[in-house]
């Protein structure tokens, strides 16, 4: 990604707690994801396991587009968890641009960074990176908004 990430707002100790909770969430385990933080402000989600159910996009050995969207959602939430000292961050908006088929064997990683942060929400961007024919490649790009749970409740 071409612009510098906004540094994490939470301390390393706080991020460690956030990461532990994130990686044990049922939906994260179900998709086979695992998250990490990389200084100064990068949230990374990789496939810890590649279950057969995540395949099928454009062929049986490519990651399904819905799973790619879920990976970006997970990475964006993780990026938000490094900004807010809350248990739950929700996605307000998610836009994905698919650039190329992402083969399951390409060492895929969803990278997300906060590009603008405010008290009740932040803008995030991300890329799905992996290897193809020995070269590092971008398979998809995404942008969105996340917020601490409850920060944007509608009033009836």
C-alpha cells in the first residue's frame, strides 16, 4: 500500500489482548483466519487453515469472492481493534475490487490499515496480497469504515 498507515492507538499490551480475543472468535476460526499486528499500523489476516469450503471462486482452487470479502471484513475489524479499547468493532461500509483470481496456494494475506481515525469511526483500506509465478501480486483491494460497537446506533 502506498500511503503510511496511521500508527496503532493502543499500546502493545492492549493490542495483544485484542488480538487474543479476535483470533478465538468463532467466525474467525470458521473461515480459518488468523490475525496479527505489524508495526507501525498494519493489521494482517492470513489463512491459518484452508478448508475446502473457502474454495470455488472462478474454479476449484481459487478463493471464493465471498470469503475474500469476509477476509477484508476481518482485517478491517482487526485494524479498528488496534484503535479503540472496546471488545467489538463493527463494519459500517465495505467495498471490494477483485483484480485477479487468488489461488489457494499463493501465501495469501489480507493487509489493512487505518487511513483516518476519529473518536467514533475510522476509514480503512486494504489489499489481498500473495504470490503468483514467483512474483508478489495484489489480487484484490478494499476500502471501508469501521466503528466501535454502539457508536453509530440509529434512533427510531
